[in-house]
C-alpha cells in the first residue's frame, strides 16, 4: 500500500512538472531573450544620443566615450560601433560570432550598432534553464516528501487493521481500536470489531450447545452401555450375548463419534493417523449392517485380505465405511460388495452395488454439501466422509456412476500377517450362504469377553466355510 501511494504521487508530480515546466521554461527563455534585446537597444540609444550631442557641439566622437559606455555594463560584454561621415569608431571586446546585434540610425547621419557576444547570451540563457531545473527538482522533492508522509499516514492504520483482523481471527483481539484519523479506515475497524463480537458470541453459544449436547448424550449412552454389560454378563443365550456385544460396539463407536464431533472445532491441530486393521473395521460393519440388509432382502458381501493394515484413524474410517454401506442400502439395489485391494504402497476399499447407479447429472457433485440423489437426503454424508478420509491423508472418489462404485484410497501400513493368504469373505451367515462361499473362505465372528465400564476386551474367532463354487 505504501509503495503504491508513493508511486502514484511521484508519477503525478513528475507529470505535473513536465506539463507545466516545459511551457514555463520556453516562456522564461523567451523573456530572457527579450530582456537582452531591450538592454542592447537601450545601450544603442544612449550611444546615439551622446554622439549626436557631440556632433551638435562640434566635438569629435572618440573611442573613449564609447568605451566608457561599454564598461558601464558589468554583466554584459558589448561591442559598440559608430559610423559617421565614412569613419568607423569601435569600442569593447571583439564580438566574434555574435547572436544579438542591434542597429540604430541617428538624425545627423550617425549609425550606431551594439553587439552582445554569444557567450553572454548563452550565459543568461543557461542561468534561466538552471533556475527552471532547480524549481522542477524542488517541486519533485516536495512531492516525494508529501507522498512519503501520506503513504505512512495511510499504510500505518491499514497495517494495524490487518494485525487486528489476524488477532481477531485467532481470538487474541481484546483492546479498543485507536482512531487513525482516516474516516474510512476507522469505519472498517469499527465494523470489524462489531463482526468479531458477534462471531465470538455465536462461537460461545455453539460451545455451550456442544457441551450441553455432550452431557445429555453421554448420560443415556452410559446407562445403556451398563445395561448391555449386565445382559452380556448374565445371559446364557449365545445369540443374546452376540447381539449385546454388537450393540455395545455400536455404543462405543457412537460415543467416539460424539466426542470427535464436539472436540473437532476446539482442536487447532490435525489428528495423527495410526495403524488401523481394515479386517477388524469391516468385520464390525458386517455384523452391524447384515441384519438391515437381510431385512431389505439384500446381501452385503465383504472381501478383505488378512494383511489389510492401513494408516488412518479407527473412528473416522469406521464412519466413512458405515456412510458408504448405508448409502448403498438406501440408494442402491441388489448385492452390495465391499472389496479391499492393496499393494505395498496403497490400499483401496471399493464399495459397489447392483442398483441403478447415480444420476449422470449429479456425477462428481455427490461430494458437495446439500447435494443428494433424493429429496429425503441431507447431502452431508458423502461430503463429511471425504473430509474424514482426506484428514488422514487418503482420498474418497467416485469410480463409476453406473453401477455406483466408490473407492477409498488409503496408505498401506506394515502388517505382520503372512502374505499370500486368501481373502476373508464376510456377510454370509445362513447355511445356504455358507455353502456358496469360495473355497478357503473364512467367516470371522468376534466374541465379547468380560466387560467393565470404560474398558472392554475383544477377541475374534473364525468359522471355516465349506467348499462350494456354485455362486456365479
């Protein structure tokens, strides 16, 4: 800002000096020339008057008289020539190549010529030029000084206003604004302070709402968790224990989601990803969503290799997978397949189904907030899922519109599981489904151990599936 004000002012001053200085210089030089001509004419008249007076007094015209007049001009070197009755009388320095010559004839036959030397003409002209140049430089200097003062006067409040905005953005602006003397800047500062106060009030209100919501949600979740722990510890029915275990895992995940959502706005740093075992996450999702798929007359199939460790965060990654599986259940059709492909550097989780797919008019816009394929949707799920994946250094992409196929790209992490083992297939729980699994597939079932509030041990068991390749 300061540089721009300085440049604008200096350019304006220079243009003004040029526009006014050039005509002024020309007029000044013309005035100097006219003054020299007037002085030469005055000297010639003086010589003519003295010469005619001597002629009328019958006295001779001598060189001494002319030299006396020439010497009376201290700042001019003039050469005087008088011609009378065929005689020529001269006085003064040799004119050389003169540029200013004035001749005056007299009434008694006297002819007077006054010559100003070229050096004197040049000297007087140069003096005028120097005065003009000095005046122009003085004007430019004054303009630059004024520009510096004005730039400082404007830029200093703007710099303070910028720091004020930065402090307000970080929540450190507390002192009152000191008026700058510039009405526009003071008005902006006042409006900025008002906006900051309103924003602070809204943030405080949201913080209070988040705290209240956290308390109100955690209390019933804790009570429900304790009740399920009691059922798990006292029930002898295996299916009741399994359902209680799955419900407890869902409550744990819901508690983590509530905690993350409440604390995310307060955190100034991004979370640090850790090693997440995809097989554990997908097994949990299979157990949670398989009943809903069976109720809808559909199938959820998950294929995951045993070596499926990735860099990420368990809670957010679980939310992402749940969002995509739920999206397929709500908007898709037929069998939903969750397939994991990986190499040493990257891992891709593909979620696809056999439904009609995504409207081509939506395309990649499905990840934008408030964009939904149906009027009942909120348009938040996929946008939030993409944000959660990107926070852990991954990507969520739409690989195909018809059929709808989403891909979660993650960074592979070292895994101690023996490489080359066959994929685990999850989601087949009836006898018919078990009979249709590929050869060598296994179905993991995780059991709940002894439970204590706030800490639960988990173990997993695997059930082998019979060999059958009849599924197309």
